[in-house]
C-alpha cells in the first residue's frame, strides 16, 4: 500500500516539474523574442528545451495525443435518441 503512495507522489512531483519547466521555457523564449532579455547560456538552454517540452506535452498529455479517447463516448454507452427534452418516454 505504501509503494502506491510513493509512486503517486513521484508521478505528481515529476509532472509538476515538467509543467513548471515548460512554463519557464515559454517565459524565457517570449522575453528573448521581444528583446526584453539577452540570451546567455542558461537562456539558450531554456529556449532549446522548449521544442522538447512541447513535443512531450503534445505526445503524452494533450487531447491531440494518439489514441486519446477524451472526447469519445464510453464504450458501454448506448446512443439513444429521445424526442422529449428529459429523455423519458
């Protein structure tokens, strides 16, 4: 039972680190693009990581990922047409 909590905590922490890194990369890239920030070594690292973070996001987390069923009805849901607004016959 304790191993499950450790795994859930690790997944949560890694997810937060990923999303904070994605936001930091976006903020640094936008600031560099607008000319508000001079790109040093660390800024170039964040700018270079932005395509990686975007790929990971779209591949594993977004609704555009392959095999995403977020917008589909459940398999056991039968589609029925009802004439009256409450769905009662």
